């Protein structure tokens, strides 16, 4: 989707679209790969070597695998989430939100301004 079209889309419509795409990618077993492609296209230099891309992809997937396996470990047994499960998920969410804010700040600093583009 183009940047101009995304800007015209309402927040609710954008959330609906991203939810649908996320569910579809998960159903297809391609959610993490899609995240990697987005990171590669949005953040990584177009001049990055094949070795650098392969190593960064490995790190991206290793991080995803670590979080998922940790979640499977820290969740209590049973079918219903416990208070401890919810607290742990809240802590995980907070940690990832701190990273998101840091990441967005770094991207904003690196982005060229209209006068510098």
C-alpha cells in the first residue's frame, strides 16, 4: 500500500486491514517472514551484502523464536489464562513497547527531512 493511500485511510480502517493481514499471514505460516521482509525493506540499507542480510534474518528469527518459546514456557498449564499469565504478558508487552518507542525514535532520526532528501 502506498504511503499516500495509507495516510488517507482512517485509523480504524488501518487497524482492521492490519488485523486481517496478520491473521492471513499467521494462517499461512508466514507471519515472521513477513515481519522480516518489512524490517529489511524499511530499515536495512539497500547496499547490505547477502551475508549481512542472512545474518540479520537469522537474528530476527532467533528473537521471534526466543519470545515464542519463552511464552510457551512461562504460561501456566490449563486452557484459561491465569493472573500470573496475564501479568507476564503485560510485562512482555511493556518491554516490547519500550523497544518500539526506541526503534521509532531511531528511525525518525535516520529519516531524511524534506530539505535534506
